[in-house]
C-alpha cells in the first residue's frame, strides 16, 4: 500500500494491513532462521521482510498522523 493510500483509507483497512504485514514479517524472520545464512531463499526472505517492515513503519506513521491507535 502506498503512503497516499494509507492516509486516505479507513482506519479498519489500515489496521488490517498493519497487522498482516507485521505477522508476515515475523513469520519470515522465523523461517529465515531455518535457512542457510547465504542461501538465495534467505536473501529473498530478508528482502521481503525489509519491505514488510517499511510497510509497518508507514502504517504506524499514518496512524500517528491521524491520532489513532493500531490496536484492535
């Protein structure tokens, strides 16, 4: 989701996106522990995890700008 979409979407949509990205990032982190450190799979997981954590950060900033909480 892009920054402008995060600012214009409903708070429920933002919460749902936040929690799904957050859970996927942590699932990727646990999967990466089981891969060889320099494997292609591990690099792909790290790239995806970086993208997901940026999405989480953007959601937190959008919620902070609105003065809302991302808790359910």
